[in-house]
């Protein structure tokens, strides 16, 4: 790690700082209204980002955007490789990356990640983290881990609620401790999602699709779009479903999306004959996987567009409930989109990660199958170093308990 200390920090690169400012402005504008229809006055963050971008363009001899609307058009029409930012580390950003999706005009997931990274230092916490922390507090107060698990499953499996769904959720006793949160985090579905008097859900990820033309629909999840056109799910006629509610965008982006990867893994691992506990110990980590011989894996699932930002966020997996091995997992499509994804994560991982490995979900399942067949080498392990075949399980679990005392940070 000594060489890592000597290398310039790319997050302090002036062009990266500028890009994060623009991304933050775009996310703020999207929160006010659609990006293709502006209303004055613009948020202060947008004007600051524009001023900085104009200055950089002038310094580089490039024509600057004429105003905030043109800056936003850059985010949609121009891939990052064409921006006049000659110090931008393009080994960390794909040339085709955009801050705004071309089809829908919505901020890309990369844009959200850059905005969160750039904005977190001043706000401390983001909306989605605040919601999760408040849910944890309420469920701990009631000593009800079952309520927390029910809350997380709700966010993952039911991002859209009809009036009938709302009544069903309102009578679920497990959700009583977090009832006040549910009333806040589900908002009325915008009229812009409706076409011909109806809304349409994505069959794969269950969120509302965006109408982008007279006949086409767009899914906001990167993974869904990677797999092709969004398959049509529930069609919800406004006159029949009553008031339609959907989770607020930060929760759909950072809880529902990764959570669907978590519950998919849960089902696939259980089908192998493994015991899987979801969000154990009030969300210490995502999946606690127990093999027939009692060996335990702890897994956190992440779904980030930018591997460098994910690497910078990496920390050791909390040690309670105890486990023998731990890792982070990312959906395989991320690595298919960026072949250097795992390498960049490992390069950007800091000392506090303790050598934490990042695997794809396919790699995790392969390791599980090998271990179930009796393999005990590196290919059947998820830890940074393979656990010796005849090692006592007490030693790594004791170490994980020490890590729990030392690592008091909240689960992200």
C-alpha cells in the first residue's frame, strides 16, 4: 500500500472535481423537474458548476456551454471522452460514459454515484442511508429484526404500490415499527410515467417504466437495459388502481436495485441446498450463507457503475453475526461491460478494506458449488486468502468478532 500513498489521488484531480460538481448539479435539477424543461431560478449548485465548466473550457481553448440548459445537453449528448477535460483519467472513465441517459433524459447511474461521492462530504449522509438508519433504529428499539427484514423485502420486491397494495402493506403487523417511514418514502407516481391513462411496470425489476416515445418504454436500471428492451410487466390503468405510489428515486437506485440482486442470489443459493439468512444482525451484511458442515460466508452485494468509486468505499465486512469468510459481490454484467472492473476495484481499495475481495455473482455461485463438492482450495474460497482445508472455524470467527468491535461503521 506504500505506492498507493505516493500516487496522486484521482478524486482530487481538478477535472474529476469539476465533473462531480456537474453531476451533482444535474441530480439537483432532476429533483426539481425533468431535465428537458427548466424553470428559473436554477439551483445554486447548477450555476456554480456552469461557471467552473465555462472557465475550464476557456482555459483549454474550447467553446463553453452558453448556459445551464446547454451544460445539461452536454451531459446527454456528449460522452465524457469528448468533454474538454484534458486531465480527466480516462483509464477510470469509459469514453462512452454519459451523465444523462440518451433515451430517457434521466441522470445515469454513474451521474448519481459521482454526485453522491461529491456531495457526501458536505451533507454527511444521503437520503437512502438516512432512511435505512432510521429503519434500523426503529426496529432495534422494538427488538424486532423480523420487522427490519420485512421492510427491506418491501423496498426490494414492491417498489410500486397500487391503492390495494397500500392497504395490504398498511395491515402488515411486521411493518408496524416502520410505518412512519413507509408513509414518507412512497410518493405519488408522476403523471409523466403515464401513457394513454396507464402506467407500465418492468417485468424484470418491477419499477415503473418511462415512456420515451409513442410506443417505446425505458427502464431506469442499468442491468435491465443491458439485457435488452424492458419486458412489459403489470399494466396499471389509473382509473382502476387508485392512487399509485412508488419509492423515491434514491431508494430505487441504491436499495431496490442491489436488493433484487441479493434476493436473486438468495434463491439460487438455497436451490443448491445452502441455508441463507438475509440482512442478518440488523443488516450487518446482506447474505449469511451456511454450508452443511457449518462453514459460514458473509456477503455484501453492490451494484455500482464506477469500480473506482466502489473501491474507495470498500471496508471490511462487519464481524457480527460471525462468519468464516467474507467478500463483496457485484452483478456479472458490470464486468461484461467493463473488463477491468475487478482490477480497478482492487487498485482503488484502501487499507481499511483489509484486502476485501470483490467477486461477480457468477464467481460466488461457482465457488459455492465447488465447496459443496468437497473442494477446499482457493477456487472454493471467497476470502482474500484461502482458508486451509483443516483449519478450525473458531479462529476466523473469533477474528471476525474482534473486527466487529473495531469496525463500528454503519453498513452501507
